[in-house]
């Protein structure tokens, strides 16, 4: 894991920046009329009585035609198993919005496997290499 401010641009594999994780999938029968927002593969799908993430979290759609799409959750949200949550981001060194834009610019086509049903796995994300800017530049890039 990155554990210091990058003083210059560096390359890092995604698992050295965060921990990709799929959480338990909530069935549609378990969704409620109110509570914490639940994110599926492509955004919000309902509400639930518990949350998995207290802070906004970057997630990657990991199944189906929209595989590789990126979303940022609201605080206190449940991220369903159809999206890969990029947990444990060291926000002292890597800005969430910077990571969002860096992954969006890079694309994740090379992390997608499967032919009939495209999917992204932890193994596929383990090979994703990203440029990491110095922290001050990350802020400027994310702001644009």
C-alpha cells in the first residue's frame, strides 16, 4: 500500500492503492422503502437497514454489459456484490476523485474477463497499473 506522499509521479498497481472487494449481494426482496442507499452495478437500486461504507467510496461495475463503469457512493451506503468497492483508500495520499478520473481515463477493458457474461474480478484488477500524481496535483486534476 502507498504509505507516503508521492513527491513525483509514480506508477502503482491498484492493489497497492486500495483493496478491491465485493460485498454480500442484497436480494431485491431484502430492499426496504427507506434506510441507507444501496448501490448495484449501475447506481442506486433501493434502500437497506445497514450500510457497508461510512465514507464515499469508489466502485466499479463488475458484471454484465456495463462492466468497468465507475461510480462514487454517497456516505453511509451499502455497496452490493455486483459492484467492486475499492476499499481502504489511503486518503492522506490518494484523493478519491483523482482515483476516479485516473481509472476513467485509463479504462478497464483489459481487466474484463468472460465472453458470455463479462466480469471484473479482484484478480483482473490486480494487474491494473495507474499513474499517481503528487498530492497537490491530484487536487488540481480532480478539480478540472
